[in-house]
């Protein structure tokens, strides 16, 4: 008498193998996407208020910067200089103000790029009055951005550790370009790059 158990076991093992194979493939694809294409990032600092608020999540594009250089106005996520990284190694998120070759100067609360005043509608304000952009105490007010570097600042100028303190950052430290705010659901939106008419 044949009870069919061995065949049933084979079917169950085959089914289990397919489930495991699918799970492994899913994990590999997920990791591949995070490493090479896009990665979620949780905003933990106040330095990008009100463009980005703490506890919001953004999607960081790691793919297109391989062939499209970072531009002024892009919001980037990067590993801070070693002297600024805490034990938690939380990446920073800031806005690109200067690209290689730019001369950045802070004058009377305004930012000048190559002697042209930068119009910055995104800067944090009090009752419609934007905070002035002042140099960090004891640090310079003028920089030349070297090849392979970016000059970055937070939109909340009074509450941001940025290139005013630690200078331009190396492109090799940049993780990617933040392009989509996706959580909480009521804050969903594309992070559009401003157009700087005179630049």
C-alpha cells in the first residue's frame, strides 16, 4: 500500500525552497536599491527648517549624481567631517550653495556667489523676515570652493553646523541628493531646486 507521504514531503520542501528563494531575492534587490539607487533618510536635525522638519523622511537619490553633477540649490545628504561626527554617525542634510570654482562670500547677512547676491526664498524666517546669514564665530566669511568639493548650508541659518564652520565638503562624502519628502503622509512632496536667475 502506497501512502504518498514522500511525494507530499517533496512538494512541501519544493514550496519552502521557493519561498526562501523569493525572500532572499527580495532582500538582495532591496539592499541593491539602497546601495546603488535610492535610500530613505530620516531628518533628525532642525538645520533645514522649514523646508524639512525633524522626524520627516526623504528619499535620497544615489543614482543620477553619477552622471548629473550636484548643482546649487540641491539638498544633499552627506557624512560630516570626522571632527563633527558623533558616536551615532548620523549623516547631515544641507543645501548646496557653492559648487567647484565658486567664490562664496557672506556680506551684511547675505550670501554672494561670484560677487552676485544669492536670492534665497527658502531661508528660515521670523514673521516673514529671513534670518541673516552670518559667519560662524571665529571662522572666515569668504571661501573658494575647490575642485571635488561642495559648499553647503542649512536653511535655518542660526541653527546649522555647516560649511561656515567646517568648510567645503568632499564629494566623496556625499551620499546622494534628497528629492522626495514622503513621510508623514501629509508632508509628501518633491523637493524642488530653486532657480537662481542671476547665477
